[in-house]
């Protein structure tokens, strides 16, 4: 069994002792806390000269869990430049698309949020906090799972019907996209009775534009407004009131490819590569076929649209 270290490299799982965890966190030094989750605390530590994130239950008599190579928490990392925010959203879209489609039954995360995302030393976004993920029957709405998630990110339709689908993750991801656009924290807004989705939708409908709500750090950058507008339209599709009106995560990834197509000629190849790194032998054959197919489809779509 192995874990990915990034860049298509895998390594055997290493068992870490309680003593090593305590040493890595300097005996759970509060100054090393980077995130407080519902049921756990995440520390930044050093293990074998590598920065790591260490997730511990709030009751420390339980065994801590080593999470991943670590740089910082996404919500703490603001303000990213626009390119960094777009890349972070794309990384998480990959992860959710994989969870929803890699297995015979979709795996629903249920708690997508900025402070459940870590950034590694290569500035790749990592989706963590998967303890409450559940598998569901594809195409069916299930009520056997209680509503779970973080205020401000929870799908409103899910709260009303208690029917869990993969579109619940799509909604939460849409909220994350709006957070990246505006720099506003949906959780903090929810605590004060405000709703980021509602305010953003009202602004878009009232003025026909969303520039006033875009983070000033993003607005001040030049040459990205078309990308920002397309990103915003995609976010609004993701937070549609009804799940059936939202895109799938595969559809989200495809649109993020298109948004980035002009800035990075290698984005298609990178997407395909990440989707198939879990099986190197299959990846070698399929990636080339997929690359050629997707490139042809893009060319065909542009031709038909023109």
C-alpha cells in the first residue's frame, strides 16, 4: 500500500508513533495550530525534516492522524493572486471529481470548505477532512445520512429535503469558488446571519455585474476580468437552488480547463495526468488517447461555435 507524494511518486505508508507526533508538534504547541475543525485540531509540524499537517482529535487520549505534506491552510493563505486562486479551485475540483467517479459508488465529501483545504510546498491544493465522507448509490437520493457540514457551505436543498447526492458537494464547491472570488468567509458570515450566496446572487441580478463584490486584491490585477467573469458564472451554476440544475464535478473540471486554456497550453495534459496517476500502466495508454480526444473536441466546439 502506498500514498502519493505528488508528481506521480508513491511511497509506502509509514507508521508514526505517539512520541514522534508529540515531538513534531512540540507537545501540541498552541502556536502551531493552523485549523480548528468540528472534531479535530490541525497542527503544523516537522517530521523527518519535512513540513507536515497533523490532525488530532480534540480529545488527545485518542491517536492522532498524520494528514499530508503541508505548507498552510487555504483560508489562511489569502490573499492569493488570481492565478493561485484559480489553480486552487481546479485542484479541488479534480479531487471531488475523482471522489464522485473513480469508484462504482460516488463518494460524497459532505464538508467542502476553505479551512478543510491545505496547500503543499508545490502550491497544490489538498482536500482533507474526509472523515464524514459517505458512499451513495449513483442516481439515487438517499435520506439515511443526517445533514452534516459547515454553516455557510451546506446545500440548502440538502437541509430542506435531507436527500444526499453528489450535487451537495457541487453546491459547497460553488460556495468555495465565491469565497475565492470575494475573499469573504462564508462561515463567519453565517454566524452573523448573512449568506454569501444570497448576497452574491442579489448583486449579480440587481446590477448585472459582480465587480463590486470581487476581492480588491483580484480586481487590482489586470488582464483577468474575462476569466473572473467566467469563473463567477460557473460558481453561480454550482450554487443553483436545485441540485438537478447544477453541473457535475466532471463538468466543473471541464469548464475550469476552458477558462485556463488560454493561459496554459499544458492544462489538458495535466488534468488527464492527475486523473490517471493511480494506475501508471493505464495512464500511459489512456492519457495520450484522452489528450487527443479532448483537444479534438475543443477544436470541434470552437469550429461549430464560430
